[in-house]
């Protein structure tokens, strides 16, 4: 079964291709954490905006626990 790549996945893959090209032979390090950090903050900002700052609604949209959302918002400097 062939699974079609989503537009978001294609953007991630394109960015990773550029990252590895820019390494110019250097060994990669911490790629997973780098990718998660690059995606998570803008995702949280976007969803919080869509939820008009309502953490309960945002956590439901994200499919995560509200306490987890609060922790992630604090981690990224997005909490009050």
C-alpha cells in the first residue's frame, strides 16, 4: 500500500535534506530534539491562537493533557 506524503511531512523532509546538506560532511547530532523543537513551538503558538488562549480547548485540539500543554508552554516561554 502506497501512503501519500502530507504537505507538512514534505516540508519537514525538505528541511531535513537542507540540514544534512548544510552539515557538509560533519556528523549530525541531536536531530530528533532539533526537529521536535522546531515544530513544537510554532504548533503551540498557532493552536493557542486558534483556541483564543483557552488552554482546555487547545489541549483538546492537540489531543494532549492540559497539564502537559502547560508544561510545554512554559518550556517554550509561551506561558504568562
